[in-house]
C-alpha cells in the first residue's frame, strides 16, 4: 500500500472527525464564555437535532429540508432551555448552574426515551449521500458524508466568523464574554446576546448531531454524550471560552484520535479515549488556560 | 471653624436655579447586610461638572454603579431629566443618556480599538453621525487612530483610559460618569486626560467625576460633594472647597465641623 495515499486518507478522516468535534466544542465554549457555565445539556441538542430531522423526514419532506428543520429545532430548544432553566438561576454560584444543566440533561434524555424509546433508530439517508468517491483504486475514499461534514462545517464557521467580527451583536457577544459588567455599562442588551449565543451554539450542536447521525447511521437518546465529552476536551485544549480555541482544539483532537488509530500499533487503539482524557488531565494540570487563552492581565 | 450652609446637602444646584439634569434623592444602597450609601442626595445640572470626593470605601463607586443600574438602590430615587431611572436595566439607562467610564477602564482587550468604539455606540438610538463622532474622538486622541486595528489589550494604561473615555463618548451621553480616570496613570498622562476633560467641559458635556486626586478634581469641577462612609459630609462649590482645604481633609477623615 502506498504510504502517501494512506496518509492522505487519514488526513481526510481527521478533518472530518475534527469538524464534528469543533462544531460541538464551539457552542460549549461560547456559552461558557458568556455565562461561565459548563453546559452539560449541550450534547442533548445533538439528539434534538437528530430526532428533529428524523421526525420531519417521516412527514415526507426531503432530507435537506428535514435537516435544516432539525437544526432549527435544536437551536429553538437551546433558547427555550436558557429561558426556562438557566435564566432564573443566572448569577447564582457556578455549581448551581452546573447542577441545573445536569437536570436539563436528565429531563431532555428522558423525554427522548419517552418519545422515541431507549433503542437506537435508523437514520435513513438519501441515496445520493450514501455514495463514496474512490481514487487510486479505492486507496483514497471520500464518502459524501465526509465531504458534506467538512463543507458544512466550513460554511458554518465562515458564517460565525463573519458574525462575531462584523456585526454589533457578534462583537457584543465577544465583549460580554470578556467582561460582562463592562458590557452592561456600554449599554449592550445582555439578555438578547445570551439568547443569540444559545441559538447559535445549539444550532451548531444540532448540525453536529445531524452529521454525527449521518456518519453512524443511527440516532438515539444518548447520542450526544460521547461527543459532548470530547468537545469538553477540545474546548479545554484550546482555551475554554474562546471560539478560536474550541476550533483549534476540535481539529487537534480529531487529528490525535485518527493518529492513534491509524499509525500506532493496533493494540493501542482500544485505549484511544483513555489517551484523550489523559491529555485533558495534562492540560488541566499544566496549561489550564488552554493553548490560545492567556490569563487575564491587569495593566496599569 | 465657622460652619457654612454648604454642609447640608442641597437638593438643587447651588448656583444655577435651573432644574437638575441628574438628580439623586435620599439614595440608600446596600450589599447584603452592609450598607454602602445611607441616604445621599445630589444633583448635577446640565453643563455642570460635579466631583464626588471621599476616601476608599466612602461609596463613590457604588453611587456611580447605582446611577448606571449595575446596583439596585434599597430606597430613594434617581432621575434623569425628571424621568425616574433607578429601576431600569443598565442598557436602557445608557440609551437614555448616561455613559459610565468605569474604574480600571474595562476596555474589551480582545477587541480592536475601532471595535471598542463601535460598541460604545451600540446602545444609541440614532445611528447617524457615528462616523463623525469617531473622527472627533480620533482627533482628540490621535494615538487611538494609529492603533485603530490593534487589540485594546495591547494598549498602554493611558491609551486604554483614552479608549474608555472615547467609548463612553460614542454613546453621545447627556451625562458622563467618570470613575477615577487618573487611577494608575503616569503624571503626564493624568495631565493629558484632565486637559481633555476640560475641553469636554468647555464643549458643555455634563460630568459626574469620582476622583482621588482632590486638587485635580476641584480644578475641573464646578461643585463637589465629599462622601464619608456612605453619607455626604461636605458639599459646596469647587472654589469654596479649594479655598478651604483643611475642611475638605476633615470631611474625608470624619471630623464634623
């Protein structure tokens, strides 16, 4: 087997996996940036997006529109959760916010079980998405879903980049993440910023959920759990609260996992997650601010 | 030392008979069990510069934070142009015309200088004239124009103070609240900031200034209040207070004349 082609294939896999992690990690980091809250219910928006798409598809509309609808339902669900569960406890100690997000997780996942049962559902894809392109006699394979994952992530990231650098709302979100008090003082409508942040973060998670379901072929009530943990690692590697950090962390983590599976001896592969979480501990010990985020400095 | 009528906090501006633009009456603010402000009344007329003096912990910053809506009063009233504002959220208060240049500058370090100025105008009702206002601020502080695209966190302390002031001015405030604009700055920069504040005063900008540097504050202000442990211990025209420095010092330290 040609080593160059093998590496190319693994790079493609790493980018596709990293895109998924980045999509979920960015939302986690955005919400932490503004509310200083580790939102454990964030992964459940993936489930909401996945099931939303499934239900809409069952009504007979095309997959594309069903996915758009599912993502919108995910975004809406995030906004509702913020309004109903998080806003009333905003300003409480961080542990209260954390426990509230656990409660929301339990409620959403049990609602998932109640409505869709605890068994996994098939996630039917249209035929055109099941295609794969093969090059060099099948040594390089692009699945449609891989390409779609990378392209949609790039589009979503470009949109987010435009939003946070060119619009008042986006600039305001970054300002509020940095200094909530000063954001109040310049007259930013912080409630509105938080709603928009939840809508974007949850929409990204919904998109991540649809893509995750498309990759794995199933949706289930607990599908958000593993990606959520990975997204936490990604966000912390990059610097929790930083959007660019979450992006970087997501792709680094994707690359690391593929590296472990593809280039290390096969006996190591089962320890992939253990290695990832060991990395998390190492970061928390030695570089708790992550790669991109500097500690706040006071200037005189 | 003879007692003067200025000892009692007055409800209307001392000199002008005009209706005050900003009026605080019998304000009480507490943080949990600790009372920070015990029934303070003060007023600022349009075009006037009023200094709020006092030792650390006297309640000066709490007063500004309460006017801005960051802290809620336990009782009392704050009004801007006759309209009660003490129950409004901070964003509404900024929109009505009170901009707060906070202690420690609090510029958004990860945003560029231009973006900081842009956010200063975010609460503004009318969006026209933003470019002219930005030009005015760049003319006032040319260094900010040079550093326009730099992130605010890379600025020196003095430049950050200029940016914080510029950001507050972008809101086109009716009243500018300034919390310790000289804090932590080199003497030369302090002079520059206060020269700019004097220019703003000449342009008719109304200010309520909290400042530790008594001489600088009294040189700029028309009137001043001295707060001590949450109460007004002395009030009067800046000229009077400047002439009677001992009395100001006594008001700081708590001796009652």
